[in-house]
C-alpha cells in the first residue's frame, strides 16, 4: 500500500461529504495530525494522519490545478 504524499496547499477530495455539502478541503498544516479547511464553508478540522489517509479519494496539487 502506497502512503499518499500530502503537502501544505494541496486540495483533497474526500469520500464522505462535510455536513455543509462540500467534499473538497485545503491542507493548512501537515504533521502527525493534519489540519484541513472546507473550501465550501471555511470550517477547519484537525484529523489524525492515519484516519485522513483512509478518507482521501483524490489529491490535487496546486500546480496541477492551473
């Protein structure tokens, strides 16, 4: 199993939607816990890296988005 490379500024699409209806999040901080912010409502969350890695559907790097 490959470990996903997550960096600050990446955009994550998660398998499960946020209660506001959004499913894309921006990465604010990376470490053993990862801090993300919902791109729809602006709510920020801090999740354990292991739990977040299981929920990721797609990672978009800022250079790929342009």
